[in-house]
C-alpha cells in the first residue's frame, strides 16, 4: 500500500487530531507540579473551580478526544492489510479510548465534587480531590502519549511503493 491520496490525507489528519488531543493533557502535566507543591489550596480552588480556567478544555478537548479515537480507528482499518503498520495503528485508538475511560473513571468523579464547592472555607476533602484530579489528568496524558507514539510508529511502518 502506498501512502498517497486518501491514505496520505487520512494519515496527516489522524496525526494532527491525535496531537491536538494530547496537547491539553500534556499541558495539565506540565502545570501539575506547581499546582500540587506551590499553590495554596485557595489559589488552586479559585483557578480550577471558580474562574473557568479549564472551560475550553471541555468544549474543545472532548470533541478532539473522540475525533482522535475515530480518526486513528479509521486509519487502522485502512491499514488492515499492511502489517505491522496495522497493529501500531490499531493500538492508537485503543489507547486513546483507554485514556478517555480513565478520564471518566478518575477525573469526572473529582469534577462532580468540584462542581458542588462554593466560596468560603476550603472543604475537608480538598487534598484528596485535588490529588485525584491532578493524578487523573497525568494518567490520561500518559495513555494519550503512548497512543500518539503508536500512531507515529504506524505511519513510519506503512509500506512504501
């Protein structure tokens, strides 16, 4: 299978969408150290809960996460007769789907609790919720990073000519 025409277009699209999905997750990882070690609980709560710092992460990030699964899944299907590219391509949507499942398992429950917080005293469960939220995002980013590497490997293994 040659990488030209629709396969070339879809390969580029899948890589761009996967990279754009990974980007916000990687940003969470980059900012997590100061948020966990230097920020006061009130600063963390104000920035994270009350001032919509992450609003666009949901509005733009969620569709990108789904698109990363779909685009890389279609690419895997297009490469079904091109081994080993197919196996790397198949791993990508699986890993992106696992990252989404981890978001629902780890981050969403924390988000649900954060949505109940109101201005005033810091909640008693603050440390546990903050840690779950931050580590959940790190785990999500890890699965996406491995999924992206798998996608890139698939593109490198596509048979040429």
